[in-house]
C-alpha cells in the first residue's frame, strides 16, 4: 500500500474475523489455508476457473460520493400521477427511529416470539389499523404490494369455492381497477385456469361462471361508486366480493366491510412510506372470520405465556407454505414488515383525529381544484371523488399542451388518454400547489385565474350514502402518543423488547443474517431515491436506470447468466417468476403439456407452493441418507415424466448445508429429459466468486437480495428476489403494462412496479461496489470457514447431520438434537428457548429436518462472537447432561422453563430445583450485557384456539388462566 491509498477497505469492515483470527480458525478446522478448505468443500468440477471480474472496490467515502452523483441524475418533480402511489410525509420520529434504526431493520421474522414482542406489537397495531379502517374483523401483517394482494384474494376465493361454484372459473374485474393490478391478476390466473373477465361493473351481468369479483374504491380515475347493489346481487349468487381500497380515503368513506366486502386489499404506502420508485410498501389484506384459515401471509395473534401473561405470536402457522407445501394456496414467505410497522406507527402518531384531518385536507384541496377548473369551463367527469380528478379537454392538442406545460415547471400529471388528464392530490400538497395547477390550465386555455377568489364551498364531493359514520382507531395505542417525546419512548420501548443484530449474532440457517452496513443504507432515505413515482417519465429516473442497469450487469456476471429481472419482490416471488418464465419457454416451443416439477424432499416449503401457483404438478424426489438428492430416484422420475417434465427445483449448496458432488449430472439428467433447471438462490452466499448457477448448469435462479446482498430482513421484509436467466429464457422476462419494458414474448407483470422495490436496490448496489469481485469471493470463503469452525468447536457435543465427502460443510450446518428427547426429555424447542437466556436468537428450528438446529453464522461474525455462541451451545449440552444423569429433574430444569424473565427471577417465590443465577445468568458474559426476554414461553396452542388479531383493551392484559 502506498501513502495515497485509503487505509479503510470496506471488506475488512464487513468480514468479522481478522487475518490473525482466520489463522487460528483454520487450525481449529484442520486445514492450512482458506484455499485448502474451499478445495475440500466445493467439488473441483464446478469451481470457477477465473476470478470474479467486477469494478474495483470503492471505499465507503467514495461510494457515498458516487451514490450522490447517481442520485443527482434523478429529477424529483411534483407528482400528481396517482395510480396507487402518492407523495407522503414521513414523520421524523418514525424515519429516524425505525427506518434508519438497525434495532428495527436488522431483526428477523418473529418466529421466536419471546424475543420479538416489540415488533409483534407494532404489527398488531398495523393489523388493528387495517381492521378498523376496512370494517372487517381479520387482517394479516402485510403482503408485498396491492397487486399481489389482489391476486392472493383471487387465489383464496378460487380455492374456497363452494359446491355450487366448483365449475366456476371466472374472476370478474372492474375496468376501473388499477392497470398494474389487472396485469398481475392475468399473470396469476393463467396457470391456474382462471379466466379474467374485465368489464363495467355497472352494466355487467353476474353470470353463474363467476366465483368472485374485484372493484376499486375509489376507482382508478377517481370516481367514488356505491357498490351496495352490486354486492347484494353478488351475495345472492354466491360470488365473493373483493375491494381494492385507498387506505387514506377510508377515514372519510364507508368502510367496504360495512357494504358487504369479503376481502379488502390495498397499499399502506401513503401512511408515511415514501414512493421509492415503486417500493417497498406494505400491502394489506383484511377479510371475514370464515377465511381465517385461508388468509395468505402472516397473522399476529394474542396468546399467553407460561405465567399466564398476555403475549403475542404469529398465529395459525399451519396455513403457511412451509407447513402445507404443495397444498398451500399461497407461496408468501417474506412480507413487508418494516414498512407495515412504519405505516402502523404513522397511525399511532397521528391518531384518528390526525388521520381524518389529513384525509379531509386532501379532499378539500381536491375539491378546491375541481371548483377552480369548473370556473375555467373545464369538464371534470367525476361526480364524486376523494383525491383524484378526471379532466376531459376539448382536444388532444390542449391536453398535450397542459401536460407539457406542467413538465416544464417540474410537475407530473397523468395522461389518461389523448384528451384526458388525471390529477391526484396527496398529503404534502398545499394551497399554492392548487393555484399553480389551476394556472397551468388557465394559461393553456388563454383564460385568467384569480387565486384570491378561491371557492369557499368545498362540500359535496363524497355522496351522503358513503360518508363514514363508524369510529376507527379507538384503541388507546392510537390515542396516547401525540407528542414526539412520548412517541419516541414508545418506539424505543418496543425496540428494547426485541433481539436484533445490534445485540448478538442471529445464526439462522438458510437466512444469511449478515451485516447491513450503515453506508449501504444511507441512500434509501435521500429524496432523489425516495420520492420518485414509479410511473414518472423515464428521463426523470436516469440515476435509477444507471444504477439498476449496472446492478443487473453485476448480478449477471456473478451468477454466470445472461440477464436479470429486478421485478420480483421476494424470494418466493422470484421462484414463482422463474417457473413462469420456464413455462412460457416451453409454451413457445409448443410443449404445453410440460407441467411436472421435480422437487427434492428437503426443499423449502415455498418451492412446491410456487410450483403449484405456476401451474405445475409437484413430484417429490427422495434424498439419500447423506442429505443429497437420490440420483437413482431422480433418473427414474425424470425418465418416467420425460414427455411432461417442466423443471427441477434445486437449492445449491443443498438445504442440508452440503455441496453435492453430482450437481452437474443432476442438471444433465433434467436437460436430457426436456426439462429446465431452476436453482433456488437461498444459499448463494456460499457460491459467490467460487462457482455459479450458470456454470453448474442451471437455467434460471432467483437471488435473495435480503440474504446474500445485504438488504436487511426488517423483521420479515422487505426483501427482493430478482431472477437471473440463461440466454434462451431472456425473451420471457416480465413486462409491465405502464412502463414499457420487455418485449412481445414477456410474461405479464409479477409485481405492481416495473423494478419491484426499486429504492432498496441502492443497498446491494452499494455492497457490490464496495466489496468488488475479490471482496465478495473472500466473504464467501469466510462464510464457509465460520460454519466449519462452529462444526469443529461443537463436534464433541453435537452430531452434525450432514457433511461433504471430506467432512466439511458449506456455509451452514445442521446439528442433530433428536436423541435428547429420549435421553433427557429435552426437545429442540427447549434448546432454542434456552439460548435466549444466553442472549442469542435460536438457529433455524426443525428445518429441513424435524428435531434439528440449522446454523448459519455468515462471514460478518467475528471469532469472539462465534466463540461466545459455541460457549453457549456447549454450556447447554452440559445442562442436558445434568438432566440425563439425574442431577436435574426432567421436567423442572432450566431448559424446560426457558426463557427466564426478570419478573420471575426476582420474584419472592422461587420453587425451582436450580438457582436463579443459573436461570438468568448462565455465563459470565451474560452478566455484562444481559438481554431480557419480556415474556416467558408462549403457549402456541392457546393462541390458535382463541384467535385475536387486533389490539385488546388494556383491561385484557391481566394474568390469564390457560384453559
């Protein structure tokens, strides 16, 4: 290094172990070098021959300057486009303390409820907000976007058809529904055999072949329709009713649940979440009690803990894809938790009065603009409206003139057709904005406008029959935190209940909980990235287009593929998209019969669920006793179904944490029998720079940007699952109905926005640019070293279920804890909960093998932290020994009673056969920095038997006796 180079290298900040630590760890593992470890772990036949050639790595300082350059190429206009995306105001207390706070964004999905009570409460607030505003009794904890939520409703109703509707296959969609939603519905419907029938809801005949319908409220062009008669007619005919609703409008409009909706979907974006050029945003899904076991996504419910104290948890998990697999009606896994929390907090902060005031103000400003335009003699077609005007001009020339004049002063309007313009008003707009808009029309029509004569009568924009009369947000949580001081303390209080990466490693297998570096996160809140509308003219997003293009190119190089689509919003959606691309490829060749999808028995539950959603029929392939795909069984099934074979879905390295030696042969078997190979990219963190899906022989893979490429998990979202494809599949990558991407062979959209949750693409872009090819490769090697170090340290205490032929694992490993059930009455859940007393989140429990723990440390964890975790695991094994040898009781012991909470430990009453110190401070390092779970072990069965998924009155938070 010369004196002119920066001392700081980002790779050294990202990777946990120092060079000296690596030497010690290699010695513990039993190899002399990292290269020797990799040579003994990854089959030589699939090793990359050349180094990963990417741009030279930037320092953090250089990266931030580079991002500012890119951001400056974006043009932030005032946006009146609407179409489901609106400017909003994010309260500073929410932005600083949630969106920009690693205590919130580095958490994982709250499967371990005892150390997740903060975000569970925040999500319960979100659900309560949705329940109150929609007028339906059950809501989930978010979905990916409004279009996906509508597709989920269609899928749920199709599966729920009653006997008299079993042959009905038509989903009626009003032509007033958002165009991106209609396109996503077309995508979802085709493989399932559902016909999308688009028409005018006012005149359509509800024929017997219709099983469900969808309307927009208010409509896309702004009109507020009364759907009461339509819904009564539909109910009489056994047709399910879906409403896609604007959430803010429901503060003023009759909630759909009150006029007969069975499901209400929509986006919570305008509740304080920036547009972000398409996302991420939290969609919502509310429904009736009868559908509580069919509702897609996660539901937060109220239960009790071991002390009878109220506790929250994820309820009814047997609905989810990881349980139901190919019988699931949805493949949803990742949701939009962080954004749902922000939207819920927006309602907590503003309360019912504030939300209504914001909605009133938007409506009043829209009414004022409407009156101004009327005075200019302009025709506004909407009789009733909330925030959107449909303006019809006398000619295309006038419409174009108005549109261009607006652009000249940095204003985006919506061209509905050649003679019509749409204008949608939002929370940040002011009286000056209304005058400015009016002036544009006046100038184009050569008329004068006097802003001092603004109309005073702004009533009548909402029909009397649809004015909301019911109360909402009545719970105390929405009526207590109006001052920033109190709001700050509430947010911080919830944060302190949860364990995140700010406290300790989260060693969840198949989740890749690595560092989310601060420098990677900065850009997402910059106005130039946060405030762009996804349907703004492309020349206003030059910075985004350059960033996305470069990121796509880098990911194509990394994966060994030709092209990438950024549209899928999660890993599961990436799976679904990849399978649809394969389906389109087969169909283009006339192979319409190819629908068999082979899936190993070890696969994640999203794989079979995605296959079914994409029109496939799942055939399970066995795994051998070493955890590998059974080659003989694969050959038999590939040949048996060769005429109908569509694809094999394979995870590599395997879900068992092993690089399978025969992976090239596996791909060849599929190709020889006419199929395509879909690689699940969940474990790509063990491939970067060392091998690649393209080299291995796959045709398509998805990439979990929230795993391998450092987008934070956010407590269960956001995520992104772009797909990379070989050259022959490029023509079939998703298109979009508004922003023209793709070509005539492209499948329809899979997400509402053309590049999915575009704003968070800044994060993986920053990561790759700061790491460079050499840095990414080194990180992969350290991820593999860290996993093998844990294996070596714990080999005398726990049996590793699977390893490669040389005894090494990939980036994760599975500990077999099943024998402790018989020897000590200790189950895997007891170990998971006991780890909380040591200050750790549990590894992945009972996946992919029931009764086991899957551990993935990632490259970001230091030797100190790895040793701390290993010490905890060794200590727990010694505790199990104490139960086995009779020192401790098989029922009353620290494992069975874990986690131990403060109010139990400090209670005057202590009747256990072990000390309080062993209970709460089982290791010296715990005494230095104790993380206290806030509730004892949660009773899952009670919560499912007594489902409550909204906030309870404070009187309910008393000691409860478990029935």
